[in-house]
């Protein structure tokens, strides 16, 4: 599956099941098989955190194929922090995680439309 944002196309891994969505990018790195992870959510407000992530991420909220919110370069948190993890919230039915700094580097901004191809 691919997502195109402007002139940029990303190979995406889906997080559909409850377990896949809960684990997300915990203890994972992007590799040759995927450039980003796409979370299928119910429409509404959602919050993500970086618990047990090992790389920085850009967290992108999407509603009706329009980027509604971008949290840039969210830092990894490998160490135990109790329940005191920063939350990254936004509105949408999809949430895309890309390597940290990607949106700034490629000039991806809120309000940009994207397309998904299977």
C-alpha cells in the first residue's frame, strides 16, 4: 500500500487490529519494506504517545484525506516514565507515522491533500 503526499510516495504498513494499533512503532525501525505506518481509526480526536519507541516520528492526523495536524519530530522514549508520557493529539480517521523530520524536509504541511493506493 502506498500514500502519496504531493510528489512524495511512501510505502505504508497498516495498523488495523487493536494489538497492531496499540503496539504501533514500539521497538521498531523503518526498513526497506515500509516507510511509514498508517493507523485506521474511528473518526474523532485521538492521542498518540511515544512509549517504547526507538526513533523520532512525525505524527500526522488525517481526515477525509486532508492533513489536519502534524506533530513534528516527536522524540523516542525508551526509558520507563510511569504514566507521564507526552501525548500528541489531533482529529481524523487516519494517523500516519513517518520518520521524524520527514514533513519538514519534504515541506509537508497541514491542509495538504493525500491519496492512498492499494
